[in-house]
C-alpha cells in the first residue's frame, strides 16, 4: 500500500470512529453545468476503495446538460458506449453530512491524477492550468465570494417567492443591505456557516445583499486553487441542504427576479513566486496592469463559462454593480475586474463578472489563463473606469455568439485544452437550443 492509500485508509477509519452511525458516504463530483453527480457507497466499501480497489463511474456523467439530459457531442455519449472512467478519492474531503434525515458522509472524487484523466472534467481542466503555472513559478492565492437567494420553500405558479421573515411571516421584499436582516435570518445563516465549516470550508464575512432574501458569504484565501474551487462547489451543496431544513430554498441562480439584482461569483486572485513575493506588485505594479490586459482580452471569449446559461446572461443587463462591458478599475464595483485597495503583499484582482451558478473550477481556470496570457504578452490595458467611465470592451450577450467566440479563440484552446473547449462549447450550444425550443420551460426549475 502506497503512502497516498495509507493516508486515505487512515482518513476513512478516523471518520468511522468519529461517526459510527454513518452507514453510507456520497462520492460526488461536479459536472459541466455545476451539478453534483456520483454514487452512495456503504462506508465499509469506501475503506476498500481507499486501500486501492477500483473506483469507476460512467465517463459521460460529466457531460450532463443543465436540465439533466445528454447531448450527442462528437463520439461521446451515443457512439462511445458510455465507458467507465477511473476516479480517485480526494484526500481531506471526507466530511459529515448533517442536513439529511439520516447521518451520511460525503467525499469528493475526481479523474484528475488518475492514469487517464477525463480531459473535459472541470476539476481536471483547472488542475492542468495550475500545474502549468507552477511550472512557470507562478502560484495563485484564491478566495471565492458567493451570493445566493433564500426563497420560500413553496413556489407559486412554478416561480420562486421572497423568503418569509421568520419574526413576522411577511415576505422579505425590501431590497437593502440592512444588517438587521442578518439577525432576522440568523438561525439559517448561522447553520449554513457552521455546516460549511464542518466541511472544512473557511467561511468568513456574511453580508445582507441588495436583493430581497439575498445574502453573500465569503471564504478565506487559499494557496491551493483546487481546494478553493472545491470549497465553492461544496458550499453550494451544503447551503441548499441547510435551507431546506429551515423550510427555505437556497438558490445560486444568477437572476431569479427581473426587478432585483442577480447573484455573482466573485473571485479574488493574487499571484506569488516560490519565495512568496507578490508578482502583481513588482516593478511599480506593471505586472498587475499586464495581467488585467490579458484578462480583459480573453473575457469576451470566456462568456460561456462566466454566464453559462440563458438566466446567467440575463443578469448582465446593466443593473447596479454588474458590468455590461469588459472593464477594470481601482476600488470600482462597476468593473468586471476590480483592484481592491491593499498593501503590496496582498495586491490582487477581484473578478466580478461570473454568475453564482457558474462552474467554480472553470471560472477560476479561465481567469488564470487570462492572467497568464497578460503576464506573457506584457500589453497595457485599456483605461480604468476611474479615468474614463466609458472605458470597456464589448462582450457577447447571446449564447450562440458567445459559444462561437470561445470555440474560435486560439489562446483559450491552448490554455484550457482544445478538446475541452470543443466539448464544452457543444454542450452549451445544445443546452441553449434546447431551452429556446421549449421557451415555456422555466429556467427556475434548473436550479431549485
């Protein structure tokens, strides 16, 4: 038994000793639209997997569409026999699930690190980008911020309703950032935070956001990009579970209400060398400007990742603090790329364009490819919004146009992998066509 297997076996045995009532563990992974799939394993079988027994799942689970179906993509799905692909357990992710009626465990699995990784698995795409950056002596530090809505558990005519104030039973329909809303919804928010921490997620600041029933929870900064994206994915799963316990629905939909702000996925990224020096702060912050230029150049071609569905594109409609063009600025929340005020050690870029329902692995991978391109080309960015409020680069707001732009971009094909780009774009294209053919199918049901 090698060292990795030995550590995994020890992790499983420690979990069983701490939680003797747990009989099953959900082995889960994220598909392209950002939904979890997997299998529920008896805990005694999990120990065998940890010791080296084969773990396989159908390869094409990764390709599930937003509404759950499979699309014909080249030879995948319908001409390849839906082969199994090996997965491995992700060390350190075996955690208790306490929002279900029965005690369960859950653990992340991935094809990344196996003998034959799935090139279009989101976690593997990010792993390849991080490995390439490490080979160049570039080490990101990452922090996610996720906005979400609380809805009443019961829909009305298939549509989400404002969360009920637990003190008055009135609809929480006042869009504001008043901190009293944190007190009124404290029982569910506090349990969301504590449950996330039980998953190993370093949750920090809680904010009552602009929309009714809208909140934001931030995570700590991590020098492990894969783990940072793991946190974002697992947080969505646990938050939905806790909300149901409290008779709410939690949704990371990008735009649930036409008249109120949508929910974003904000990603803070710094870049360091092996000695711990902030690369963006060197040479009077010139690398920062180069990195911004690279991100802005690629941003229009990354729209199928940042806004992966019809609902997410609808969020980019000119409401407050949502950019309608690729732009940047210092301490400017109207910019896609915001540079928060900080000292040289913590200088970073906050990417604010992605919707909360985007795939965190792919969002981070696309951001890093943009930063990488910018550092290598050394171009200067357009004027920041602080100097010119009209500054910005147009990006597509129609899915088929966005998909074509992504598929034809040479930098993304090189940075994320040509096979991944082809598969991802075809998945998004067919998702969009399926929606347009059934315009009465409400996108709400995709995310609730």
